C-alpha cells in the first residue's frame, strides 16, 4: 500500500542542492537537479550517515563520510565503498513553479 505526502514546495530545494525532510521519523532527502527532482532514503547504505549532508553534482549525491556517490534517479551507488542501493521514492511536482508542492509516494519500492 502506498501513501502520498507533501514535502514542502519547490523553492525549498534550489537546483543543485539537497534537503532533508523528516516524515514521521523516516528521513528522506529531496534532491533538485537540472533533470528534475528526486527523493531517496536519507541514509548512506555503507554506514548510518545522512546523504543530505553531501554534495550534489548533476544527478549524483556524494556521501560526505567516505565519498560514495549515488545516482539520485535510481539510488544505485556509482563508486565504492557503498555497494547497496538506497531506497527511492517517486516525486511529483512542477519544478518550473517555485510554489508547486513536492509530492512523494511512499511504499512503492
Ligand atoms: S558512510 Fe557513506 S560511503 Fe561510507
């Protein structure tokens, strides 16, 4: 079963940045890229640190602790030491409208 949640609005997450949202204790990082907005579990699969504290480079977010990069479109790590994907969430929004709500769907994968 899935449910949809609103995590702020587009202007809360400028292009090229990531922001953490706490959804009833589940930490989710929303990443805004030139290819759109994406949402992932905000926890590196290598250890328990927040990906939202890392740098965004295109469609990659780099873990600040050991440097693994994750593709925000898929959650798949593209460099070691992480080898396990992180959970992703579908995002629906209008990135051209700063006031558009960021809608995510939980429980889909
Ligand atoms: S904790 Fe993220 S790469 Fe090690």
